[in-house]
C-alpha cells in the first residue's frame, strides 16, 4: 500500500514565508530556506513552495530561492507561481525543483498541461486548483483566489488529468486558514473520480483533521502551512498518530 504523504506548504511573498486566512490577512512565518531545511530534518515527505504573488504581479518564481532550497533538502519539492511556459519549467527543474505546480496559467491555456507533461513527464506536473463552494457548486478561482472563473472543480480536474497532470493539489478556499478541517466531501469525490493522486489543502488545524482527510476524504497527501510553521503540530507526532490509526506513513 502506498504511504500517505505529509507536505508542508510555504507560501512565498517578497522572499518570505507568509500565511493568511481565506487567502488574505498575511503574516510572516519565516525564512523559506531555513524552514525547508527544518522540515526535511523532521520527517516531511515533500515540500511545496508557492510564490503567491507571482501570477498577480506578473513576475517569475524566484530561481535563487529554488537553488538554495535544493542545496539544503533531500526530499522532493514542488515550486509554483507565475509558471506559464516550457522555458519557465526547464529553469526550475534545472535549478533543483522536482515538480512544478501550475494554476492560473493552465486555466488560461489548458494546452500548457499537455506541453509540460509531454516534455518533462506527468510525474513533474502538479495542477493546483483553488476552488470555493458557492451556492453548493465548487467554482475554480485564479490569481491567488482573487478571480472567479466559470469552471467547475470536478470538470476541470478531470480535464487536466486527461491532458497529462500527474497530481492535483486542491485547496478549498472556504477552509483555507480556518483550521476547521479539510473539505473531505469534495476530496473524496475527486479521489473517486480521478486516477491520479489528490493532495488535500486548506483547513488543517488538528491531528484528527489529517486522520479524517485520509480516511474520509481518501486523500493521497495532506498539505498544511500555519500548523507546521507556528509549531502547533509536530510532524513526527502527527505521523506517529497516523500510524497508530492504521494509516500508512513513512516514519
């Protein structure tokens, strides 16, 4: 049985790790390279770095940070933010990233997912989807959750799978930063309807929430930020508790 993955997420703005609630009210959470090094040492399975202002401000993810992180960690890491071409991805992978995450650029030009998976392999391509439940329907949002689209979460997820995405990183905007638990109903539907791994994001506040998303949400991985950044949940303790609940993890 495949082990479930625990993934700290580092939202990057102006070279610093930040964290907010429902995508706003950001506060500083530390130096991303130092945090990455610590997480690798305490048992994180992977890391995700999202340059949350890159798409909004029209600039590219910081290559310098990727190079520094690659020097410090020995676990896979994904980089996203402002990626819109094969050239962008080639530079990031060459700098040491293992995977890239595309979001707004894939919605604007879905063929990008095909191009990236054909050029670099689907294992390198994570499609991040930020969605908000509005009147019972999950609506995809762009540019750090600031722009609603007409896309339905489940339809879009299926489309990017057919185009070659290797994983889906689904963030519930309703749950993000609230520490009220993951959007397990939507996650379970994604996990059931798709054949690629689903990473749960948005809402982690307790160890039980991780147990719930693996058991109820059928998630393949769980991503969180503030509970790790501010020391509210210890990764080793979390994994021990998951194992005690018969959830397969790498210890």
